[in-house]
């Protein structure tokens, strides 16, 4: 699986219709109208997200691995 940073994943979420709701520290919280879920993306410079977290966030956002 390709590793991407929190910044890259956040921009991918915005392309998919997710909206930045708030920022608390280094975590950006995204919501999507019509979806009860919210996604908290850690933005720590250009450090890549860990694989387990990335897979979990992709599952919630309904993003396929080929879209990375």
C-alpha cells in the first residue's frame, strides 16, 4: 500500500466532498453532509500516516486503494 502524509490524505478527502469542520491542535476534523461519520486526520508535517490508521480512515471515507 502506498504511504501518504496527513496533508495529502486531507486534500483527497476534500476532493471527495468532505468538509473541514474544525482544527484542534494538529488534528483536522472532517465531516460530510448526509454522513454521520467524522474523520480526524493527524497533520504532522510530511510524515506518512501509519498503515493501520490509513486503512481505517479509507474505510470510513469509502476511498479505494487505487485512488491514493
